[in-house]
C-alpha cells in the first residue's frame, strides 16, 4: 500500500498501525522532532509494557533532530530496559533512512519511504512511503534484519544516555545560534524573493504601457535599419581604407550608437559615452563588424569568444557594443548585456555579474546568460533577444522609478 499525506491513511496513522500489537519494533530515521516523539512515545510505552522489544536509530546530521524529542525517548528508555535508543554521530555520509519495521509472531509489516519523525512528515509534507507485509522467510525480511544488525555493530552509533544527550544538546544550541546569524546575513545578502511566475504579470503591465509599446514598435524599425548599417560597415572590410571609407564608417557608426549626429539605431542608451573612442580606430572596428557578421551563426560561446578577443584591445569597444553587434546580426541567438540587463535580472532575483565588461563575462558565462535570458523570453512567448532586451530595459526603469 502506498502511503501519502493526502488522505485518511497519512503517516500519522500508518506509523501507529506498524507499532500496534507488535512483538518487536525497529525504527531508523534521519530526523526526530517533538511532534514525532509525542506521537509514538505513548504507543511504544504500551508495547514495552506488554514485553515488546523496541530499537530506534536516530540521525543527528544538520542538527535537525531536537534535543527535547530525545529527552522524551530517554525517559522512555529509562523506564523500560527493553527499549534501546541509539544516536548516530554526524559523519561524511548523512544517516538518512526512514524505516518503520515491526514483527508480530512470524509476520512483519514495514513502512519505508521519505517520512521522518517530524510534524510535517507525519501530516502535511509531500511524502511517499510503501507499507508492505512480509513473512519471516521473505528476502525483504532478511535484508531488513541485516541492515539493522549493521546499524547495531556500527561505531557510528552511541546508545542514548544523559551524557550523550547533553553533548548533543550543547552542539545543537551552538548550531542554532550560529544558524540564526547566518540566516540573517544570508537574507540581507540575497536578492529580494521573487516568484518567477510573476514575470507574466510584468509582461502584461509592459504590454499595457502605451509608451513602452510605442518604443517597441520604433525599436523594431530601428533594428531593421541597424542590420543594414552593420552589414554596410562589415562590407567596408573589403575596400581599401581611405578618406571615403573612413567617412562612410564614421557616418554609419554614429547612426548605430548616438543621436548626436546619428540615428541611434542600437537599443542601448549610453553606448556612445565610451563608444565614440572607437571612431578613431576605423580599421579595427570595421574588422570587428566583419567578424561579427561571420560568427553570428555560431553558438553564443564561440561567437562571443571571437568578438571578445578582437574587441577588448580596441579603445571604446566593450561588452555592450560587442553584444549589440551580435544581437543585431543574430537576434535569435545572442543577448544584449549591459548595466540595464544587470539591474533587470537583479529585480527578478537572478544574480548576474555586476560589471558588464569583457573581463567579468567569460564565454561560458555569456552562454549561460543567453540561456537564462532566452528562458525568460520563452515564458513570455518571445524568441527575439532584441525584444527581450526591450522588456528587460523597461523592467529596469520601472524598478528605478519605484514602480517595480
């Protein structure tokens, strides 16, 4: 029989059924809490009063077992010599079984699964266990007896007494104190909690914003124009570098990155601040655009790696520009990455490298960022990275304005 905490036969009823009328009871659990002890201690006491034998093997890993629960069992053990309770030392391998085994004459009943002796496991957690009846001659019986024999012989276990309990309780108190400090520091350091399903609500807000939709329509037009301009710059690599070529390059380049003497066709708002330095290096920048066009069909890791190596030595060329070039040539494959992307991802609870530069973003990291941003796009039904970038940019400014 399958036992889950979804119906009448939950673990809080199945475990007592294992104990009821048993001549021998063997229990091994990773974690014991007060609710579990309160449930079964009275049941075990009844069986012990009828001369049953009881053995419990209890884990202490992660200090999740509660000293108060152990006190309940120690008192039970002190009243009944037939009750044996062993505490597992913490080790490199976690003691993690959840097994409840009983014998009535020649018949056994076992409940083995995921439920520890805790309040949540008994009633409310999503737990699954299998309850099986088996006889003294069954292979399962032999294997279970061998397992508990192994526990008895293991040097990892100490029989519970007042000294063992006090030592564990002292360590438990230290762990609890330090854990509270850690949890406070962790909660302060982590991004705000965010349910990623809320992305759909963000997207509905985005679509309902007339200004955002107007900007998106313009961005689509600019993207088509930007592709033509980038293609024209890349084509200049085949021509000799002279005054005419330089003038064409400068005109095209300004069209991409700035509204000061250009059409600002790229989506990034401040790329012109550093990018203008690249105007003084036409040969190298033209070669970079030609490279971008040639690697656009490659996977993100490979294409970005090539652009990173070629772009990093060029003054004025940074991660923002390189990814704009790649995204414009292949908007289904390459994501734009800049400060606004960092801010938007942070608002979604996703920690990304804060400084968007070549040194901070390795090719494997960029590949993962593309996968992350692409997965976000799938949630809203968008596969074009340029349009995902528009959405992330909108989130960034919404949060910055206090509307997040």
